C-alpha cells in the first residue's frame, strides 16, 4: 500500500512507445531525396545513434545530425521526416512496450493515477495515442509543444495541476536527462527506466532505477517509502 505517491508521469518515448527502430526507418526514408547531398563516407545513424540523439536533444534531434548537410537541407530533412514518421505510425509501426498495459492495470487497482508526457508535437502524440488507444490507459496526456518555448518543466507542472497533486505525491518515469532534470527542479522524485533502450548511462540522473518492467512497481514502492521517510 502506497502512503504518499498518487500520480506517475511516464515519458512517452522509450518508456511506453518502442520508437527507436521506427525513427530509424523514417529517417532513412526521408534521406532518399537528399542522397546526393550526403557524402558517401558518412555512416548512417542506427537505432543506438537515434536513441542517443533524441535523449540528448529531444524532438530537435535531427538538427544535430552530423551527416554532411547544411542548415537549409537539415530543415528540409526535418519536415520530410515528420511526414514519414506519421505515415509509419498510421501504417501500424511501433508498439506498446510489452507489459505496460498490465503495469497500468496494476496501478489502477491501487488507485494510482497515470499520466503521459512527451517531448513531441501534438500531432505526433495524437497519432501515437489514437493508434494504440492510449486514452484508455492514461488519465492525462500532454506534450511540450503545447507550451511554446517552454519545456518539460511546464508540461510536468501542468500535469500535476490538472491531476490535483503536489510534487511529493508524484513520480516522473523516464530516460532523458532534460526530463529528469525538469522533474528534479520541481521537487519531483524520478525513476530512470532502462527497458527498450541501448544505453543506461543517462539513468544516473534519476533518484532510482528500474531496468525492467517487472522491477518497476517494487521501485515505485521504494520511492514511496523514501518520500514517507522525509515527510513523516
């Protein structure tokens, strides 16, 4: 039985949605029209490269690709990529992480609310949500684009406001340093989630770690006990 935690905020990418292979496919399809502009000796990004780029730069990761393109062509690539990504989602690519539905059901049995946060544009979050019926799983879903130049901190704060919880009643689950740092700036405890990703070094930013979904709820209980230690 949890004593303090009432809300889990899960980061869409890598925690709920298996998107690294999808991003690689969308990127390579987008590069076809720019093939003549990319030097032949450039190594094309793979899943681990895309994962690292997104983890470090969020939805602006394409602008940081070192593939020999100038700024104008990177903008073209980003626009084409968005189209290809949505086409793949609509075609059924990507998947919910195995076990996430069971985890959410487990949370509901314990009156623990779940929300979804995404460093993404609204149309991407909507496409993923519609395809996988995420509205059936999560009570709230927000993305950083909704806050203009704001970032994860404003998104997390708004999720807590709508859920009517305070930071000590909230856990943020994710992998990206910016997301974890934003949670800490709001005094939200964090769990670094290691399933579905290639590298776990960034999880050092988190208060606790869970490298598999099977470990996640026991880790949530540890976080609740830590909050209780400070508040009781």
